[in-house]
């Protein structure tokens, strides 16, 4: 993110009835954008700074742009595809201003090729934060919608090959900590500046704690593709809840996790739940037949399943829907729900000092919501991503 505070930067003042972020709610607020950063934030009509343009959003709720740690596509496209502009456009129209692009398990050379292609896209798009490798270091016993043929142990050779291919681009990798060599791989990735997540696993709580002590700091889509909570075998979820260093991803679409269980997780790990989409190509598109990596997927009534099975294959979720579900289904306050889409995922990536808040020096990423929390307008890096009447 470049500095947008110079004299040459265009200054846009955005007003709204409410400003909402992790710090709470400000009534009759304004945010001054200077290029691609927020220059000032305030409320009321006195001492309002001069601007080149004033945008009055009326009764809108203005929040920071949403950050998605984990999504595979949308608009009929996957991030493995040659072109995935439609996927980015769908999620940006629904408030996701910064995305980590997730790739499913593939052979290491294929993943390296995907990384190279995404690198070319990301070089011209500051809203792409990098790549999340959800495979290939996953348990074959909890593979979810990943091709078992492409799952491998995290050997030094495989880890180094992916680090080399993903240099400067690789943001996150999911590892099943019970696999041979997993703890060494966690340390290697963390030393290279990559966020490591525990997931797609059959691990015990001891395995999970060992991974967290080795440097893993995220739990991939909590409750899904991992052992549940048993009173004599607490498993990775309890280990993650007990560890203040760990952020817990949550797919809050009403399919992956019951809202009452989601509420319990929010209560157990306040300020550490990040709402992700885990969206596949059907997000923002019609029901029908799709591919998730090499696997055929059937989508019916918005629910994606590996064809011919009852295995959930990602979601068709967008983050604005997750926000509404957090408020209406999981009983969160609006600042709590907004934080789970903004400051919490930003901090999980080590970007909490520049993304996810309405504060001076933070990215000029904004989402204008109606009082019923439908997206009206979106700005990313100071540029409006949706037309005023969208």
C-alpha cells in the first residue's frame, strides 16, 4: 500500500449516519480519504476538513472493507483458472476489499504454476493479499473436497518447492499437524513469514497444541474437517480456543456450522473469530455443476457438495451475508460482527496495523451498508469498486 497522504492525493470526504469498526459505533461520522489511505476520521459538522469531493451516504452504516482469509472463487470461476476476474468482482461487490486466494490440493508443480499466474495478477491489483494453500499437506482421513491423490506429507523438499514458487506471495498454508514432518514444516513456513493454519486433520488436542507452539496461529474453518469436541478427547477446537495466539476461521453460512454453535465459539474466543467465505465458483452464480480443483461439485439451493456424496465442497457465501448471519443468527453486536470480517482477519495475517479499521493511516477500504446491512457502495484502496446505484 503506497502512501496516499501527499498533496497530490485526491481527498474524498465520506459521510454516514454511523461509522462502525472494532472500536465501536460513531454517529454522524465522516472519513477523509487521501488517495489510498484514510487521512482523518471524525463526527459532526464542525472542523470538517476540506475535500475535493464529498460523498453523503445518508442513513448508511460505514465499515472498513472486509478481509477474506479463505476463499476459492465465485462468479463461475476458481482461483486456479486462467481468468478469475469474475470471482474477485463478485466478492468485491459484496464488501470484500482484500482477498487471500485459496488453492485446493494439487500436485506441487501444478500449485507452483498457479502461484506464478496469481503473482502476475497480484502485481497489478493491491487488493489481492496473496495465496492460501489449503493443500496438499492435509490428512487423507479428513480431506473434505480435496483430491486424495494429491495429498502429500510436508517433506522439506515439498515445503521448499512451494516456498520458492510462492516467494513474496504465499500468505497462508493449512497443515494437518499429525502428518510426518508437520511440526518442522510449520516452523519452516513461519520462519519464511507465512501464516500457518491447522486444519483438514484428525489430530488430538496435543498435536494441535504442538503445532501452535511451533508457530501455527490459525484454525482452518473451525468444526469442519476436524474432530469435534468430545468430553474425553477435546481435540483441536478446544486447543485453539484455549490459545490466545490462535485465530479461528468460521464459515457462517448456516450450512457448515449451526448458528448456536457459532455463538458459542464467539463467546469462547472473543476477538479471535474470523468470518471467512470458503466460497467456490458458484458464489454469486446459479445452482448447477462446477469443478473445485479436479473434483466435480453439484450446487443445489446454494449448497455445494462433491458430486454424488454428502461432502460439503466449500460454500456459496459472501461476506455481507456472513455479517448478517453473525448479527441475526449468532447474536453478535454489529461492532463484534464487523470486527470478525475486518480487524480480526487482518491481524491474523500480521496486517492489523494497516487494514481493518476506520482510523488515520489505515487503508482507504470502505463498505457502505443499508440499515438492514445490505451493501450499497464499496471502496478499495481509495477507489470506488461499485457504481453508486449498484
